[in-house]
């Protein structure tokens, strides 16, 4: 399988997504599925004849227990749809009751994914729990942006949020019941690091990283997010290994684990390079996340001169000629793995299609994949690599 005919590229992309989303399935941090996903990626790259290694690391994971519950007790009685806020604290096994009051906004990705938030208060005014709103619709598992403060918390729908606002505006006091349980646990995971391209001129040690995250959140097979990104980097690695390029830098292709729980794999990798004194060898990072569906390319890039290179790369790939989607090349944001490199002053680009409605849901399945979009992003990667000096 070391040489793949170009006519079979789409089938190879499809096979990578199929195995990850259907055979492996959910790949939530610290689970057997998450580990199986990284092992498959390791084997996939190794089968291409590419030098590949595991970077195994320990981390503090989180394991949900049971099913979260959220109920109106008064002025109406109704059970609400809910989902986990990952790394939440736990209520007692009996749950808690309290008064629901509006608190403010939690910024999961500030300015991009802002979540209205409510406190559940005791009679004395103490915070017993919180309820956060998925501003994108129905409740889905979302990351607790303040996990160091493990207040018990659940996610509710935007529709229910509007209902709560209506009740509060009418002067009603709202009593709710909340139950959520989860455990912090010691876990291990692995970044999968491959070296498909070595520069011919080794006088100056430099490398560009092309990456994607391998994990999913809870309760999703993750074909779009992010089986598509992994399929993209596998194809990038295969083409790089052909030896037909002449870049003045090495290219490492990396599958970072546990992006969905706070960029843990990328964080470990960046700090490992810092401790070794080799982070300055990283010339740029190109991250592929959610590259298979949506009506907009939303690319987060910095600094400005690198942003212009990305714009030119999209233009050369024909992205601006499409009538099926728009292109927005924006500034860096704290929403994906490349952010950890951006914080260190390294040029970064997130290449992303925004957004499949099935994002973070059980319906994120491979029949929703639009392969022409995956292939366009892959072409853009190579256009961009040619512009990096």
C-alpha cells in the first residue's frame, strides 16, 4: 500500500474516514476508542512506508457517569433536553434543587462560541450548579472553559434558554432540579508523529507541521469532526513521501490527540519542544479541522503576512471561484490545536469548513462527507507549503 494510484485517492480518503467513524467510532479522551483511533492512524501512516512514532503522555481525563438531568420544577413542571459540560463537577447522586438565575456568558471560544450561563442557587445564595446554553441549538457535549473550578454543570438548548428568559422577564422565580455525575481519572494517550518529508539542505534545522486532531467529543462518530481532517493529513503525508518536492524545511505530519478537551495533545507536544529547546525549529503550523462540509471556509490565520499566503493558496486552489461556499480568512482564535503554537509566536493556519449541522452529534456520519471539499483543502496545503520560505 506504499504507492497509491492517484485515481484511488478519493477511495483512500473515504476508507480512512470509514474506519475512524464506523469501525472505531467515538474517540472521546481517555477511552479505549480514543486509543484505538490513534493506533489505527499509526498503522495507516506506517503502511505508507513513512517513519512514524507514538508520543505517549499521561493526562487527567474525565469520565461521565449515568445521564445528566435538568428539570423545571416551578412555575412549570417539565424535563428539559440536556447534555454534559465536559469536566463538570458532580452533584450528589440524588441531584440538587435550587433557584435558576441568569449569570452571564462563558466563552468557550471567545467571540465565536459564547455560551449564556445560569446559576442554580441554594436558599442561602450559594452556587449549587450551573446551566450553560448551546447557542448553536440543541444540547451537545461542550467543554467546560473553566474546568479548574469544577462546579456541577449541564448544557441546555438555545430554545429552552429563550423560554427561561421569557419566564424571568415576566417576573417568575424558576426552581430547577439538576443531576450530573462524572469522575476525574488518570489516563494515557498518544500523539502520532510522522516524518514524510526531509529537506535536502540540512544546514538549517527547520520544519513545518501539518496536523489534525484524532479524537471526538462524547456521543459522536466524528466523521466530519475530525475524521475528515485525519484523512486529509494522511493524504498529505502520502504525497510528501513521494520525494517529488523541494522544500527548504522538513515536514512533520501529526495527529494530535484530545483536542476536544482543551488541546491536550498539542499542549504536551509544544511544551515538550520548549523543554528540549527546539521549538524555534517550527517555521509554521497548518491545521486541518472539519474540512468536509459547510457553506463557508473559515480559516484562522496569523500573522498578517502568513494570512496573505493562505489567501493566495485558496485562490490558486479555486476556492474563491466556488458558488457553493464563501471564503473568510480571519485572525487566530482560541478554538483548535494550532492555538498552542500561535501563543508561542509561530505562524499558524487553521483550514476549516464551517459548519455541518451534525457537528458534535451522533449524526456526524460519513455519508455527510463532501469529498471535493476535502480535496480542495489538501490542494491548498500544498499551495501554502510552496510559499513558506
